[in-house]
């Protein structure tokens, strides 16, 4: 293997694929990135067995071949290197990769690519076309609600329901729920439901810069893998098995109190007030009374902060408490100028929606406190 | 001011049982002869025999063969303590309770209002005596340490006032053993350098004390000079809550260990809720013989005050952290990392508000009728013997069961669980039946096994068996029973058309299993309805009834048909 690349483009590619390198692994080769020559350039692949990411970067290929080298060292070396040509040569006998530039003459010990777990470059199954910007939005607006508790694996994923020209994304950690609907162009077929690991989607959203062409998504015929393909990058993820809870039944049908406020204002105020709830489980209290919305947080040994927020309040007076993190998470990504909060009492789920859009909703379960 | 009730437990016993007055009363253990346990209190009549608190009961028995041994009744002691603290409350706004029978009061700045401290102390002592009948020893001094030494100097009914500035001279002639924090080991070490009295100790230079005992030595020296800056601190929110129990005999049965731990945790949960706190960490303490104590803890994803969630964490600890084969001497359960009660409600678990309500109801029942009136099926009732309490739990006296026509309804109409402790254990069996009537089409679908929810009859059987085992959790006044056999048979009946359900439940217990048999049928029937409702919405559950029962006082009975 003998190729010439620029450090800049290799560095960018390495930064993308190394997101799939697992930090804790029992399989040493998974700390490595696979480098292979292709017709169009140099292909970089990394996987942690749950997700795999692949990108081809432009390169002049003088001799074909492949090797795996430690991701960390290669990435650090290349990204720190000035954006100049790098000539990369593999010494097959010693399995070490020589990286030469004007100033440096480095060589990195590698492992035979034959030991690298296969990462398929394509998948048999139903294909769906989506708009990258919309997909990025859908991911960012739902992954926040996914659980990080491995005790219930299905909740660490985002539930995706493909039906006709529509995809519904839903995620919940048992305390909050986010549901987003977006348009897609799908191969005809019955409704598909899959659960994609939230981590895989977060990585995908990081890769999506916007401005790409449509993304091709393939749901494996076995329903155990999903494959995303952008112009430069491929991302493969295994799917989570298990029955996703029936989230629809927790969506409140109506509300007895609705609060409408400016998103930025509510976000800022919640942030300020919640500084005083860090030691009290992040609990922040909402009081909607006499047409006024008051936010309060207090911790007996710290102090308290009370703030009034400009808001339109309709319906009954209400006092309700939340984990402020859940509210901050959604306000940061809801992407509308105004938000509407709907409640039916201090112990029932609260519904948050962007004003003027119908494709997103977020539900927070309150915290039970002595008011 | 330090106040200390004299021979508190023993005095309470003497107060409520006049025949014990003037006799050597020794309180400790559960009152069964030959048991392990220690003296919790000895009356002044027993002290000349050499009986002291914390001495093994067996030794006390040898020293004082004529002593009257009384089991601990913490309930009564708590009640008595509560009435005394109610009096203390009127003498100072700043009170630091140390235990049920001991407290510090801060009288600073109250002279103008209450008069000189010596007078206040006398009035307090007399008021406690007339109102509660209990004797009190009081020490008055400018700091907690000297006040404590003073109150212990002339027990019982002592009143010692140490004037400001006289602290050191008051302590000086006393033996080292009177100084709090100066135990036998320290005393021996001090005697080696010629120190016999607190005054000798006070005269030692700090550097020497530092050399002998490190940091602690300097504090000891200050104490000996009557210097103690610690303020009277009223109890704040607890940092942790725990209960533990030492078994009379080491226990190898993992089931019993688990039940006991869960029972203790239930107490902890109640106390937690009483303080309006939530816990993030559950702690399991376990002592194997001889002196191998281990403490294991589990952190919950978010703080909770709910029994079932705390119990889940504790169960996990028990399963993963307890050596199954080793006999257990002591078990304890507790919570720490406490926060102001803020329970994150769950979206998916719709039972969460109701489970919280169940805890509140159970707490209320236990508060009203005593702790043993009701407990979860999985938790052994925590009998009071040897249970150490770390807070002043305050509960009302248990209502005495009276005969009423409906046994589960008390004299004033409140629901209650019947005390069956006195009933003999016998072999019991109960049979019940019921049926689910449905459309022919639904029955056929069930028989063909092509319902979307799967195999109906097998699932219904399991549901029935599971429900029988949980009857006591479902039916409020039902006792938890250890069932020895449950079977549920579901027979399709084309003539009905529908499914006939029959259950048999057996146990060896003090009370019958009729409720369990009926619950089994009901749950099996509901399961059938749930699984087949997509085919037939209008199924009817009919004729759930008891067929027969065997065992118990009323003997064998069969449904008169």
C-alpha cells in the first residue's frame, strides 16, 4: 500500500470515523482504524461493533493495500500536522505504516486488516430518502429524551416508525418523551418500526453538516441493522431489539392550563433560576397564578432565586415542579420563537410544543414535591 | 443544661406496673429466658447487685437472681419520652436530644425571662416528676461537657450547678472515668504517667498530651479544664436513616434475612417520608459471625421515598452482595444521600402516583394502629426487640382488637387487620371457581390459539397463580401467607360458551387461603378477558365463588349446593 494524501483531508476523515472507535473495549483491534485503498482514494473505517463509520478521502494511490493502526495516535498525529502532503507507505513485513512529510518521518505499528471485524458497505432492505437538515433536526430534538440507563436497553434508542411518506421519531427515558414527525421518500411497503441506538443517531447528526444531498437510509431486511449513506460517509448501526413502550398513551389529549412564552426568555430564566437547584435534584417550581408565571428554585443550604417570566396564561392556576434539566434540554433545541406548555395538574404529564408547528411535542413528567 | 432521665426504661416499667415499684427491675431483650441480648436499663434497686446497662442479660441474671426481667417495649418508652420532651420544649427553644432519655437545653439569655438557671432546673425537675412521674437528673454549667458530668454526679434526682469560672475546679477532684471521651484504655495510659484525676489531666501540658494521644489528646486536655465550645444543636434533617437488628440466633436462611431486611427498610421508608425526604442511596449492613461486618450500598438513578423502589435496590444488594451460605448475626437496612423530597414521577409506569399513595396509606395505618397492623407481604414484621432506633419515632398506641360482627371492621368503623397470632397453625386448603362467558367466535379463537396476544389458557393459569401469591398486596386487610401449593385449571366450555376456571390453594398457616383461591380465579378470568378482548369486547365474568375450605377453627366446609 502506497498513497499520498493531504494531512487536512485525512485529518477530517479520521475525526469523523474515529467517533466509532470504542474507548473501552476488550478487543484491541477495535482501538484501530482500518485504512484501505479504493478506486477513488483512501477508505477509513472504524467500528465498535454497535456502529461503524466509513469515509473515503481523496488520495493518489500508487499501490493498493490495507492496514489497521491505532486510531488515537494516527488521528493526533495527522490533525496536528500542518496541512501538507503526507506520503503513506505500508511495510508489509513489519506491518508498520510509514508517514512521511517534509519534516516528519514517522512509522506506526499496525495490526493485519484480516482481523478487523467486517463492516458491510450496503444493506439489503427497504430504502428511504430523507433530507439531511430535517433528519438532523429530528435527531437533535429526540435523542435528548433517550435514556442512558443500560438496564432497559430499548429506551437507550430512538423509536422510528416509517409509514407512507412519514417518519415518526420518539424517545423517552421514562421521565420525558420527545416525538417528532418528518417527511420522507420511502420505497413502498408496510409500516416499519425500528429502534436505533441514540448514540448512533447522535454521531450521524454530528456528521451531517447540512448542504448534503439527500441521505439514503436502508433498514435491513432482517430488522437488525440500519445503514445511512451520505455523499462521503456511510454509517451502519445495529438496531435495538425489544418492544418499545406504547408512548402514545401518555400523550395528554387536553390541558387545563396553558402557558405561552418566548422560548429564549423562558430558557434564559430557567437557566438562571436552576442555578439554585443544583443541590436539590434540579427541581424548579412553576407557578401560574393570576396571569403571572413565576419560577422558583431553592436549596435550604444554598439559597433561592425567584423570577417572573412574561407569559400568556390561560385556564386554571397551577403549581408544578420539574427537573429543570429536562426543560432546558428541550428549550435549547425546540427551534421556534414561542413555546406552549400545557398541564392538567401537578402530578400529570406536561406537554410542550413549538408554537406554529405541529410536528414536534415533548412531554415532561413532573416531580412530586411538598409545595 | 444537661438533663437525663434516671433509669428511664426501668422507671417507665415501674410506673405502668405498680407491682414492680421498689423491686430490682432489669429491662432488656425480648423477655425470653436464655436469649442473647443486653441490659437496656436497670432500676436503682437492681444497681447494688452490680447490674449495669449494656451488660449481657445472662450475667445480669447471675448477679441478680431475684431481679425481675422485663422485655423492652420501645413503644411505651417513646411515648413517655415524648411527654417529657413536650415539657422540655417549654423551658428552652434550643434543645438537642441525645436519646430518648437525654438532652441538652440551651438556657443562654433566658435569665431575664426564666430566672436563674438553678431555679429553672428545680422547676423543670419537679414538673417532670409531677406530670410524668419520672425522675430527672440535671447538670447546669456553661458548656455541654461540664453539664453532662454534673448531671451524672448525683444520680438519681441529682441537681448540680457549676458556676461560670468554676468548671475546672469542679472537674479537678473527679476520677478520670467521669470525663466523657476518656475510656478505660485512655485511663490506663494516663495512669502510667501518674494521672489519676481530671485535675491531674488538666495540669498536663498540651504538647505532652499531643505526644501521647495526638490531636485527640489536646481536646482531652481542654475538656479536663472544663473547656468545650460545642453548641447545643437542635436536630436538623438527618444525614442518613437506618435500622438494624441482631438475631437471637445466627440465621442461615436467606429468605429470613431478606424478609427481615425488607421489614427494616419499610420502617426506614416510613421515617424517610415522615421527614419529607428522598434518598438516593440504599445501604445494606450485614454482620456475619464473629466480627465481620460489611456494608454495601446501591445508588438509585434518582432519589425516591417509595418503598417498592427502595426495596428493589435492597433486594438487588441482597442477591448480589450477601454470601448465601454464611450465617448472619446482624442485618441492617438504611438510606443515605438524602434530599428534600422531590420524587420524579414516571411517564411509563402509570402506577407511580398510586404506589406513592399506597405508601402514604400504609404509613397512616401503621401510625394509627401500631406498626404491626399491616406490612408488605415480603417484609417480616420488625418486632421491637433489639431494634436500635436513631430518631425519636413518635407513634400512637395500637388499638386493641375488639370483637365485632365484621372481623375486619373495628369498633368505630375503621378497617383493620385481624390479629391471628394466637390462632394455631394448621393445614389449609381452599377451592374456588368462576367462569368467563364469551362469544362462540372468541372461544374458538382462544382454542385455536391465534389471538394476537398469544396463548390464553396458559397465561391465565400463570396469572391466577401469581395473583394468589400476591393477595395480601391487593386486598388491604388480608394477611400475607406462605402458600405451599397453588393450581389453576381453565377448562373451555362450549355449552357456556366460555371458560370455566377452578383454583386450589394450600398453605400451612394461622389463617385460611379462601381469599387467595378467589383472587386466583379473578385474576385468571381478567387475564382471559384482557387477552381475548380484541375478539369479543363484551365478555362477562360470572359466579366467582368459594367451593370448599379445609382446616382451621371452623373445620372442613363445602359450598351448600
